[in-house]
C-alpha cells in the first residue's frame, strides 16, 4: 500500500501506537520488531483492543480485514511521519549534541510555548522510532515543532533529518559520547554535523555556540547563522553573574534567576534565548519562562531527602558530561558530601582510559568519600570503595551515606537512582 493511502487511514485515526499496552481506540497500530519481540504477534490483539488498522510485515500470519501488510512497518512509520511533516509548513527546530540536548530542548520549549503553540519531543523519544512518533503528533494548530535527535553512529542524524526535515537547528556540543559506535571524537563530530549538512542544504537557520571553535569553523562560510554565548561577540550575549549555588544571568537589561547551575547550563539557556529572539518572543515572557524552569528527569536535579541535599544527575553519563558535572558539583561547595558514581557505557576501546581519567579527576578535585559502581570502575585500581553492580551497592549499602549530601551520576542502564530508596 502506498504511503498516501496509509496517510488517508492516518487522517481517519486518532493517532499511532506501537505498543498494545498503551493503545487508544481508533489508533493505527504499527507492528514493529525488536530483539525480543515481534509486533506482528500482537496485531489481532491491537484490533480487538480498538485499533483502526494494524500495519504489519508481509510475513505476518494473522489475517483480518483491518490488518495491512507492508514490506517494512518501521520504514512505513518513518515515511508516514515525513509525509505528514511535509504537509504542515511550520518551523521545525532540530537539535542534537553529545551533552545537554534534552535540557536545551526543554528550555527552548519553555520560552517558545509562552507565545506559540509548540510540539516538543517528550522524554527521550529522540531516535528512529521516537522522532516519527513525535512528528505524527503534529496538528494544524501547532506553530513550531522542537525535535530532539539522538544518535550513536554515523548516518543516524542524516536519516532523522530526512524524516523531520528541520529548517532551523543547533548542535549543543561535541563530546565523548557513544564512542563505541562513532569510533573517535572525530567520528562524533562528523555524525552530529549531519544536522549542519542538512540545514545548509535547505538554507535553514543554524544557531551555534560562539565559543565553540569547531562549530565556528564548520559554519565559517555559511551566512544564515546566529551565534549565542557568554562572550560579547555573540549575537545573543548572556552575561554570567553567578554560577553557584544557582545561575544568575543578565540578558537585554533583564536579570534571569535560574534554578539551574553551572556554566554549561548557562550555555543551554543562551541557546534558548537565541531562538526566542529569532521568533521575537517578548523578553519579559522569556525571563519568566527561564526563572520558572525546573530541572527534571534526573538531569542536574537538586532534591532534598530527609533533610539532606541530593545532586541527582543519573539519567546518563559520558566522559564529557561527567567531567563538567563533577567540576560543577565541586563549585557548589556543599559540606559533608559523598559521591556515588556508576559506569559509563558505549565507550568501546576507550572505556578503560576514560574511567581512569574520571578517577584521576575525582582525586584532583579533592573528594574523600567516594563510591564507584560498575565493572569498568573496578578495573581502574581506584583507592575508593567499590561495588561491582548497583545491586551489590544496595545489598551492602553504606550507612554513612544516609547522613551525607550526595552526588549521584551514571549511565542510564546502571539504574543508580535506586539508591534513593535507601536514603
């Protein structure tokens, strides 16, 4: 079945779904295949639960008038999203980067949604499935879409750009993330820069960090660009007044008081302000949006538990983000602290070196009470208390942690946030 015919079905539906457990009545069910499941097996269940139609593979054995076989349900989902996006002539902001892209996305949405109806990537739906699902949520009433794009190998950002077709965008930074897939930092730069290549091809607007020499070099001959940063040369200049315990900033004679902290978050805010300026959002609305923004989803959150402070940054970790996060935590000058840090993943051959570098940084910063969790850290011969797994830590939980102000960070699959239940 051709994509325009499937689009007609989509227009009749209440949306799309890939999981029968969250299926709403009258949705199109796309039978995707994963490493441990085959969506084809759930096609009849989807129909029984109220799906308008089920889009399945040609190999599906189930037969029903509402079951539609296609050569590749995932490719069909992606093509449907592209078809839908291209019918709606609205600004689409694409953003990627090694660190800070989700916080930056949320900040952009905060400032733009004060005056526009926006569609924004929810949670971490930033991959080859999440981006199409987000785009298919676009309604004619939406005025701007903000699409986060994640990648762990070259070619992925280019494919997401093909689907989302952004006409504005930014790269937060290039860091040591997903080295197992990208190979080297040069591979990261090349992969993330696929967003630049797309935007230059379509003549889109590129926002960039004035202080990032790599970004400046790549955009040196491109005119449709706008810079942001903490230096006066930037088109959108943000004066940094205070970084800890929280950020205080000055922009266009307005003082911004953010609950965020650290210079890296000041740059994330600057990116949001650059885009707000482009869309001519009233500065006082921007000020209020930034002042009211609260970190969430375990990204640089500060929580209070039983009278103690918790620096919760356990959503993910890579060498670049962990380094700047540790330095920021040190600058807060909290007393009576302890670090609980888990392994960083997807580093390939660089894993041992990068974990050793973090141990050296912890020692250099002068932290005393440190608990390192995971097999990679245990291979560094570090001088701190170590645990092979998060389960090991929980089963042998140090009582002294209950009386500490704690820093918590690790890669997502370490599920280090389970420590919270012990505090």
